[in-house]
């Protein structure tokens, strides 16, 4: 059996790995010149079941509405993107109802925990040369009310198997001494010891090399133009280098899965959400942090990756626009200096690597995996900001589905058919 995967990022590569384990002939195609060069390239760096909650939490509509037009808003909706969000947005808001939100949150947590368990297999095969760290994540709070609400949420996480510790401000600083300059501003923290971090793009490179050695074929720099459908099946993929055929086809192309699927009559409720990041060299900073920290008040996430620091903390509905907006990047510079004032003498803005990518966000905040109404077309997309967290588990579930093997999680909960 032959499988063709469109997308050479985290989701496509993990799917390829497990399909090859099942004995399939696998080809991965991607328009970029190498693996993990698009949405996987410079993401936040964290793999965390602790932050598996969907973005469409209760009250999200009014929260987003109040931020319209604000360049410093953590969640920004640009007017030009509104037409593409109308139908999708109604579903997004509908799933912010508390009962729906909680069900989707639980589905994400189960997939995240499954995925993190599978990462042990990948480390056994690939090693840890992707700036892997297993030091957990620390979430900070600067006022009492959000801290209290987060503790309630953490209790729910605990019932789903996610370990956590409640810390005082002093204990949070003891865990991460780089926070000492802002200790007086910290009300408390939550520590999630099972979370991990690592460079997703480097992981993609290692996984590609391994898969290639196992017989997976890669076609990079190949632009997919369209899928060819006849009846209830895909007959081939027309690309910039001609026609490619297989028995099963997997769309793991992030936000671009939506237009590709739409052209063959499959509606995939995924929209792009632009995320920004900075990557800073911290080699001459003696007090650099040792573990990922999320500042609830600043809506910032800062993740050490070896001698680098990855800063992420903004989301923007702007369609497929990949332009770097200076104001949004300046926000990130401001956020990291507020979190770590001692970085200022060591922060070279000119040398900072600036990046943005399109997170594929599903309408209910849960990834979309598995079969579609087209019998040999499968999906692995829609994981939003959780692609790195979910990659191993999602890849395994989709591969098992294609190979006709039983899946360890109930895949029906994650399939496209749930949208009716």
C-alpha cells in the first residue's frame, strides 16, 4: 500500500514515520526546500498537556471584540480577515459554551498526554539533539483572581492525569532564579513537571533523516497544485513536477489543507492564525533562564532552547498574510524585557531572528484527524498552537487509521465528521 503525505512539517513527518512502521510505501511532498520550514519552523518550543485548553474559552467573543484594531492585543482580528471567518467564527463561538469547551479541553488533554508518552519512543530513535529539555513549564500570575481561577483549572487537569504544583511567588523564583528582578510582582505560579521543550524544526530534520534511511521518499520544493478526484476517491495529486499517485492521501499541510480539500468538495473548518516569535542568542547572559515560563498577565511564553531563547506571545487573524508586522514584533521585545529585565544589556535586537507562521486553528479548538467523506483522503491538521505538543500522538492515530490498526484513543472524537 502506498501513502502520499502533503506536508513536511511535524504532523506530516510523524505520520510518515508511523506509516512506514506499518510497512507502507510512503512519500512526503512539501513546497519548502526542507523539512519543518513553515509553521513548524520557529514555534514556541513547548510541548505541554498543561496548556491544551482551546483558545475559544467562554467569553472569547467579547474578549476579541474589545481588542479589534489594537496592535498590542494578544489576540488581534484584522478587518480584512472577517469575511473568511464568518461561518467558521460562529462555530468557534458556539464551542466556547462552557460544556462544549470542557469536552474539547478534555479531548485535547488526552491527546497531549498520549503524544508526550510517544515522544519517548522518538527520543530513543532520534536522540535528544533538538535542544530537548524535560524541565516542565512554569506559569506565572501577577494578581490573585487569575491565579485562583488557574488553580481551579489545574485541579481539572489533575483529574485528567496532568501533574502540577501550586507555588508561591518566592517558590516560583526559587525554581527559576532568572525571575528574581520581578519577584515582588509575582503573586504565585503553577509548575507542570511533565511538560517538555525542544526545537521543532531541528526535530523535523532528525526525523526526516531517520525516515529517509527507512525508505521514506521525500520531494521537497514541490508545489501541490490540486488533488484530482473521481467519484468518492482521490486519483492523484497534480504538482509542479507532474502527477503523483498513491492508495491513500494525507493532508498535513496546516492551514493550506483547507483550500486543497475544498477543491475536491471537502469542507475543513480550519483557518490560519498568524503567530510571531523571536529567537534570541543568550550566550553572554550569565543569568539566562533554564526552563519555559509563561506569564499570564503579559500573554507571553519564553522558552530556552540551548543557548537561545524563543519568545512567543501573539496571535493574529489575518488570512494567509505572512508579512512581519513591526509593531507585533516590538511587542515581543517589550514582553521579554518585562519578564526578564536582566536580559536588557544582552539583548541585541538587530541579531534577533524574527519569524511568523500560520497556526491551523480548527473551529472547536481540537485537531482534525483521520478519514474524510472521500474514502482515501485523510486529514492531520487543525491543531492550532498545539502542533508540537500533538504531533507524535496525532501522527500515530492517523497512521493506525490508514493501516487499519486499532487506535489507542477513540479517533471518532477527532474526525472531521464531528462537525456534521
